[in-house]
């Protein structure tokens, strides 16, 4: 167990870290957890690259971080994870502009949105939260491999959620073509995919010094919840075993607390070479198929399911990683 926990903040976790010379690429880095992760890492000397679909917001966030952190080195790059063409363009631009990536933080996502499709016809949550990041990671892997070869290894952190408890990945129907769309089941599926992707990455690239970890940041009130209705909030309150809105509020983390586990997974030295795991509250969670209060479901860390999802994802995006 680490010295950090539920109440720890990103600054707490990074207090004794020096990220000078490191490059951190953060999707969705212009708001919420992503922006706080970017600020905290920039404050410890990292060169931060904020990736997002809205360049006006990305540039504004970069300017805000520069105002908060003296000498902060912050770049921006456009990437719409709901468009494979945009992801490919982002990858090509990144390979041209940047030398290496030490910390790839796949942070962006959508939650419980109405049924919709990405530009390529994928169900929106699976397509954005998983497939977009799957292809982006493939596009950026040459830079991550360079980062891993320059020092003490590289990290890939995939933001998942305790929402993965809701559902496994339906490998035979990821796009809800043969079943009724349910927005929370869709979200759960996509968050399970984020964990399985971490397992797949670790199994394929761990020997190159690239450690891949999935994280549950905790319950945080950010714009991720912009699609939530009053009915959704009642449902979530029941899941969190809170009898009132006041009790539910106590179960939520602040944004600095929510970014802590991401920073922990990205920098904790004891995790190097021990990826394919799921972290919550700044520690590696135990496999648990019963508890609603924590742990990672066994189906989310199953290597065989990770391999099956990897093969399906390559087929869906029409590209494969160049494995050694």
C-alpha cells in the first residue's frame, strides 16, 4: 500500500518528484482532471502537451497553466478522439513536432451520453473512450518507445472508472447493434475496455520499458457528467450508498484529489515494470468480483479477453500495432 489515499492531491503525490526533461502527453488536458494533471506535472518541470478537439479551449488552458506555473512549458495539439482521421492527423503532427513521450495520459472521455455514433460509425462511448485512444496510442507509440529508451522507462495511463463494474465488453456486439442501447452499460463497457487495453499494452510492450496502468480517479464532479439527468443522479446516489445529496457530496473527490491517482500511476517508481493493473485511491486494487465499493473485476484483467479485445480493436480501426 502507498502512503497516499482518498484525500491525497496531485501535488501531494508529486511533491518529491522531479519531472524535468519528461514529456507528458495528456488527452482532454484542457478541463477537469486533465487540466489539473497538466498543471501539476508542469509544476514539477514536465513539458506538457495538451491534446483536445477544441483548440481555443486547449490554448486557453495552456495560457492559464503558464500563469499558474512560472516557466511552464506547455504545447497544444488538436485531436478529436471521435474521428479516426483526426487521431491519425494528430499522430502524424506529434511525430513531426515532438522528440519523445515519457508519460502518455489517455484521460479524455465521454460518460452516459445519449445514443450516438462517432465519425466512423462506432457507438460513441466505446468509439471515443476506447477505440480513439487505442489508435492514438498506436500512432504515438514510436515517441513512447523513444521515451522508454532514454531513461527509467515510460508510462501509459488509461483513465478507467469504477463504472467498469457495470458491464464487461461485449466482444460480439460492442456497438449495440443487436441489443438495446443503455447509456450506463455502454459507459461500463468502455471503461472495462480501458483496463483490458492496459493489460494488452503491458503484455506487448512491457519488455520495452513501457508500463501501462489503468486508473479509477474516483467520483468527481466535472464536465464529464454533463449528460447526467436527475434520474441518473438518483441512480448514482444509490450506487454510492448515499441517503442524501449531502452524503453523496462527501463521497466525491475534489478535482486535485481526482488527479492524484493518475499522477501516482504515472510516476510511482515501484510500479515500473509491474503494469497491467488497475489503481484506485493511489494504490493497486485487488481483484474483486463482489464488492461495489472498490476493486477491479476479474473480467477486466483477463489476459485472454484483453487479447480478444485487441484483435477486435485492430479490426475496427483497420490498423495494427507493429509488434516486435
